[in-house]
């Protein structure tokens, strides 16, 4: 182990020095990408987590438009994770009520073991539990990102999970984040935006994360205990992050009114005397005994006090609001085109959102067909997040992780643990959030490990640099780095490509 680690440390300075010498000039072009191969590479980099072996040849064969159409209809492809046929991933589609009950029982067992000073048993039980739940969820995400032919669905799932972020390490959310992504995000990633808002609003993972499960009208029969009064957390983020945006024109009074509308929407609790009604397949409940039955005035609309139906009315108002159309359009343009997206593209997407009732697939058709998407000044201008960088390394090299736990820990070390963003705004996808000397050093270290065959404490045959070149697009993809490889040691060429300035971008 020491010799392997030493060998990686020995070549790190060489790789770093070479990469600095290959730093490309970021000249801005104001013309469309007119080279067909460049267009294919640009498309693959944006609507997938980077090319994998055979991808470029496939797009050349079927044509870019057909490839886009196929990606917009992911049901045409096989999903590499079939949770119904795998015990390892069975909890992905697990019933939230059952998973919450199991977690509560697990927590009691661990507490009892610790009280009895049986710490080793407690540790072993904890490891087994995490392997069944969060470790399996992260593994499923990685398998799909690396191997799924439904790449646009994977990219959109990551985008929407960040948009409707839930932090996995907040107690009950540990067992719920996987089902949350599987049930409330993935099925609607290319559907209607309103479906995403409805699903995330009613999933116990979100209700627990942003505390709406405690949101209670004061003086109601259900008030008491942890349900002491109005909780504005989810109402605020539902407007500020999920729909209208921070500049969406709402006021504090709208936050209060929306919080009142959301009173009573929560989780199952062991209190059978309450009037709990399970209202959907995710396991959310509505407790009329905790709901504010007064009339509300929300964003200029009067909503009569009627119970659960008020929530649907509020979501409808939010999803039809012009500010929501602009906010979501800006986010998509920023993610797929540029950190500072062109205003004309945002305006065009806003019009599509408004005209189609928030049809995400139609917005993506417009975006991918826009002159802004194909403008050369935006080619290779996005800096990869740690997740995109690590996944793209595996995809372009054709490697299958031997230890998915190691990949998760690598991402944690680079600052982007899967399901690990503490704040509700999710991980940023812009360059300023990720480009730093320390981040580059960590990436170069990972590239060196992958490229030299010393990954995660295991030795394997390193990927062939010629294969990486061909898969990524050859000199077109590595304009500065490829011509300088000739004089470098054969054993370092793969690492030099994976750690190159060009490969840090997409």
C-alpha cells in the first residue's frame, strides 16, 4: 500500500506541472460551432455526464436530432437500476411510513446498546443500517450516472434534486432521501414543473427537512408538544428557491399566508387520536386538527379556508406565476449554457414555460435548438462540479468502480457528497463555487490515481490514453493537451488527459 501511494505522490508534481503548461487561452468566439464533430462533443458534454466509449460514433450514426429525441424520451432505454428485482436497492421505492418506522426502531436499538455500553455492537448495527439505506442510495445514483444510457434523465435528476434539495443527515431523512429522489424527482424530471412541486411538497423527506411536519395553527385541537405553532421554513423556501425566486415579488405576509395554508401537512405519528389522513402514495398526511381554517389572501388571490384543497390552489398559483417561469428558465439556461446565461435565451424559455404550463421537455427542446446553446463562446465554458468531474472520469475511461463507497468518499473530499448539501439551495453549478487551488489539486490527485491504475488502494490495468482520446473526441476535445503528450511517459498520458484543463470543463 505504501509503495502504491508513494508512486502516486511521485508523479503528482509531474502531472500538475504538465497541466499548468497546457492551460488553454479562454478566448471568446462570437460564432456558432460549425464543425460537426465539435457539435457532437459539445452536445454529449452538456446533456450527459460526458462521452463514454462508443457515444460519439453512435451520434454520428443516428444524427444529433434523433439522439436528442431519444434522450428526451428516456423510457426508450433500459434503466440499469431495477429496484423491484434487487434487494440491495429495494428501499429506493420503499414505503416512507415503513422506512420511518424502521428508522425509529433502529434508533431505539442503538440507544439501548449504548446505554448498556455495547458500543461495538452499536457500531456494527449502524454500519449495517447505512449500507442498507444511504450507501445503497448513493451507489444507485452513481451506477446510473456512470452507466445509464438515459443520460439526459440522469443530468435532469441531478439538476432537480439540487433545486429541491433535501439533506440526508437530518435524522429521519437518512432513510428517505433515496425514495425522495426515486419517487418525487426522477419520474417528473422531464415532465411538468407543477408535478415536481406537488411531489416534493407532499413527500415526507421534504416535509421533515424543512419542518412543515411541525407547522400548526395556534389554538387548534392538534396544537401541543412539538406542534406549537406556525412554522414558515418550508413556505419561505417553496417561494424563494423552488418557484418564484428571491426576487419574485412576494412579501413576508405571503410567507405567513402560505405557511397557514400548509398547516397540517406532515408525517404519520404515533398519535391515533389525531385526525390523520394519508393523502398520497408517498406517505404524507394531512391533519385537519392542526390546520388553519381561516380564509387567506396569498399573492393577491383569496383562498377560502377549506383544508387540504388550499395546498393545491397555492401550488397552482405559484406554478402559473410569471416570476416562476423566469426563475426556472434562468436556472435551466445557467445549468446548460453559461453561468451568466444570455437574456434572450432566458426570455425564450420563459415564453415556452408560460405557453406550455411548465412543460420541461418542451423547454429542453427549445434550449437544445437555440442558437445560444450552439454559440462557440459557450463551448467548454462551464466548469465541472466534483460530481460531474468524477463521473466523467469513469465514463471516458470505461472503468467500473470497484468500490462505490470509495467514490462517495472521493466526492465528499471534493466537497460534493451525494445528498450531502446541508442548505436547501443545493449545490451550486457555477465556476466560482468550485474553482480553487485546493479543488484543482484534489482533482489532479484523483486523475493521477485513475490514470495510473492505483485507485482506492487497489491496482488495476490503467486505461489506455488512446482510448480516452478517442472516446472524448481526440484533438478536438484536447486542443492544448493532446499535441504535448508525445514527449511524456506512456504511463502518465492517461492521467495527463484526465487532469487536463480541457477535461475540467464541458
